[in-house]
C-alpha cells in the first residue's frame, strides 16, 4: 500500500505525469480502476451488468492514458487554470 501514498504537490505532479507518460505500476492501476468506475457510472448503461460496465471502463481508461488523450486534457486544464489565475 505504500506505493499509493503520494506526497506534496510536486511529487504528486510527477506521479501523474509518469502515469500519463506510460509508466506502469500501482499508481497507474489505481488511476485506471478509479477512472473505470467513474466511466461506468457516467455511462449509466443499466441494462448491462456492473462487471461488463467496469470492464469497458477499464478499457476506456487505458485507451485514454495510452493514446495520450488524458495527457492532452491535463495540458488543457493546466493552461486554463494558469490563464484564470493570471486574470
């Protein structure tokens, strides 16, 4: 479990950037599982089993990370937050 303990903002930023850069390990697994649950809940396909929805959520989360889409979204959030902070 110690692999899931983050740190200060700089350490947590490094962990996040490592995940989005393709580093595998416990932190990435935690992100994928949490993202899968959020994706499954958001899609709300109640006619499908929770296992099917979570499985598809895992696939979608992995695709978002591995394709670079998650990193691109993070970059956009960073740019927006910096823009808002400077106004």
